[in-house]
């Protein structure tokens, strides 16, 4: 039995090492969220004085704490201070919707604003000349953010600049001084964000356990403020992770020693019987 108990400890320590190593490896990844392995004891169903049967992995939980912010010189570099996610849509007309904290956006050849995976940033519609309030916050109303090169009413007037405020309102300023609203960055919130499914590249998808996304503008209620010209770094504390790495390594070594000791005892008993 001691072999099995120590083996579960080895497997647990190995999982812990893998989780911590992944955190360390992604210390420089934009908007990466560190994970933590949670373990529980295995109790013998038959009871008795030797009730413990080892350890088991309960879950690997992501920690959605705020990462540090880094200032850049790009308007389309976006970060969220507080809760919420950017909403993006995959390639193709029927691309799947996912959610990200990685706000490293750029403009593709079709003038769509896309993230590092090529997924298109989604915005809520708004009156082009209004106050920037979204006219719809339903999933069905989400649209791609497209950056024009000229004024929609006069092709001779060139685009001058783009600005994005704390609510996520994207505004285009043209050479004649006129301003047009292009949409409001679609912020998403979930009843249980811890239950989101990891998709890689700091992207997540909704699950039954996470609940459906609620959409809205930034800097309001459930949603944090949108910061233009800023990127959110990983929330990994490298010092903390290195300490955890040493702890997991010692745990692995201790369980290995326990197996070695149990093996020596077994060999001694066999020798005595011989």
C-alpha cells in the first residue's frame, strides 16, 4: 500500500512541477494568467486506522488577477484594468467567438482589427455621430471593427487618426476635422469566469459552467476600463514561482525516498523469509 500512496504523491508532485514550469515559461507572455494545482487526499472507503490512500489532483485553476500594465506607442494596443474580456471572432464567416485579455491588436489587409491569432475584434454598434452609447448589447449585434481609410460620405477626405477612450468607444478623426464613431469595444463578463475553457494564446471560450457572456461598454459596472496604448503583462511573480518550483521538487524527492525505503523494507522481509 505504501508504494501506491507514494506513487500518488509522485504523480501529484509531477503535476505541480508541470503547472509551475508552465507559469515560469509564460512569464513574458502578454496577458497570460498563471495556474495553480489543487490537491485533495484519498480516503480509504473501508475506514480503519490507516484511512489515508494518498493524494489526487482536484483541479488546475487559473488565477485571474490583474497583470502589470506596460505603456506602448500604439493606439490599438489595449489593456483592461479590472474585470472583463475582449470579444474576438475566429476566421471565416462562421468563426467561433472567444474571449481574451491579450489586447495586442493590429489592422489586417481588409482593414479589420485583429489580434495575434488573426481573430477579429468585436464591437457593439453605436450611432456614428452620437454620444457613443451602444445601440445594442446582444450577442447578435456584435460586429467586426473595421478601420476606414477615407470618410464614408466623401472619399476625398482621408483618415487622420483613431482614438479609443476608457469605455472602449472607437472614434475616427478625418482630415477635415470631422469625427465618426466606429463602435464600442465589446467587453464580456461571465457569472463564473473560473469555469472558462482555456484555448491557448490567452484566449478562453464559454462553457455551461461559466454561463453565457454578458456584453457591455468598458468602465461601467461589471466591466473594467479600456486603456489604449497599453498592454497587460503576465500576472506571474517569478520569485514566487521559483519558490513553488523548489517546494514541488522537494515533494517529488521525498516521495521518491519513501518508495525507495518501502522497497528496501520489502527486500529485507524477502531475505528474512528466504
